[in-house]
């Protein structure tokens, strides 16, 4: 018969071994659980990044901003094919009308929102946020075979485009130019491009009555390319896309003639026809994950895509600031 002391010692040793085994098992389990948690976190993060969204997003507005948004929609669609994004181009004014009516999530604009539009949105109970996307140099163009126009001053542009009840010939603008009637092509009155030209050139005076007005910039391009005596204006991207068929006119804003280029638009040297391009987003729509992600994708890629379609990107810090504003709205 074993002594009580032996049994007690055996019991103590057994308990110690059991405790050690238990501790070892707990440590191993903790390590395993930790690795599993870490793996789950990584997988969850990857899953969130690759999450496939569903839904519809509606945009309308500026035909000038349209090429940027068209490029964004195409790229975004390859990552999120389940999200249907519809983009119309009824002009900046037309886009704001749809935005105020509540039929769109975003409104693209080639000018800042007007006070009366702000008031209508407030009355409709629609809160929104403005995001700048890129810069544009509004381009004055003539037929590629026009050999007489080397540049135009702001005063000459005003003399040319403002209605005064008389037919306008090239010879009326500068001595020595042809005695041929000028054919005018302008964006429509719902266009932010028209609004901007009206502000800095026409100064709210009526535009020439015989001007062909269209919200479709491609119609304007076709008009100018089809008539040697034509002149028109539209966003820089449409000139860049058709530069082999058109001649751009340097504009003298007081410091000598300057041609619109990426460099002169970004520096502001191309004055007074350089301007920013915007999109306005309904804050309520940002509660929908697909809208939030689309706006984020737009801001993340606006620099590259705006340059790809012929506009001038903003400074990196401007996009970074916009992304912080967006994050704050989530």
C-alpha cells in the first residue's frame, strides 16, 4: 500500500502536468485563433474591395462634362457591371432642371450653380455637394482653310457675336478680311458653355440672330467644318478630338494672343476663356452604396480620364480634398 505522502506527491505532479498541458493547448489555440482572425480580416477586406454592387444611377447635364463622365462610366462598368449608370447631356441648365425635379442623382455642369437654381433646390428640400472635376479652355474655332484669322481680341469677339440688327461680314471685324458673311455656330442657351461665353464675351447682350444653336457639340463641329466662313466655340475636348478638321483661334485677353493648351488653361494664361468643370451630387443619393462608390471612383480617376478626353486635370491636392469631403458625407 502506497503511503499517503507518495499519493499526494503523485497527485501534485499529475496536476502540474495537466496544468502545463492545458496552458500549452490554450497558447496553441490562441495562436491558431489569432491567425484565423487575421486571415478572416484579410479575406473580409478583399471581399469588400471586390464586392459586386447593384442599382441604378442617373446623371444629366453639361455636354462639355459628358466626355469625362462617359469615360468614367465605361471604366466603372468594367468593375461593377451590376450597376446601371445612365448619362444624358441636355446642357448644364437642363441638367439642373432634372436635378431640381429629383429625377437625377448627379448633375454635370460647365459653370457654377446659379443663385436661382440654389433657391429652387432648397425649396425642393434637396441638399447637394459640389465637386470640381477638371479645367477647360473654351475654344473658338474656324474652318481649317480659313487663312485670314490669326487671332481675335475679346472686343472683336464681342463685336462679332453680339446682335446689332446688321448682317456681319468678316470685313466688318478687321480691315482686309473677306467681304463674306460670317456663319455662326454656338451651344444652346441651356448650355453652361453658352452661359460662360455670354458672361465673359457677350456680357448679357443678345447673341447674333442667325447663329445656329445646338446642345450637341458634334452638330457645331460639323457646322464649322462644312463652311469656310463659319466660326464656333465649344469645350476644348471637342476641338482636341477634331483638331485635324478645325483651326483653333488664339484669343487676346489683353496680354497678347494665347492658344488654348493644357499648359495655358492650367496656368490661367488662356484668359478669359478658361473655366472649371463640375458635378453636383445629391447628398441623399450618397446613402446608396453604388452612388457613393461611383462618385469615389469618379474623383479617384478624374485626373487621368479628364486628360484622356482632352481636358486639364486639377492639382492632386484638390482631388484629395474632394475625397475627404465625400468621406465626410458617407
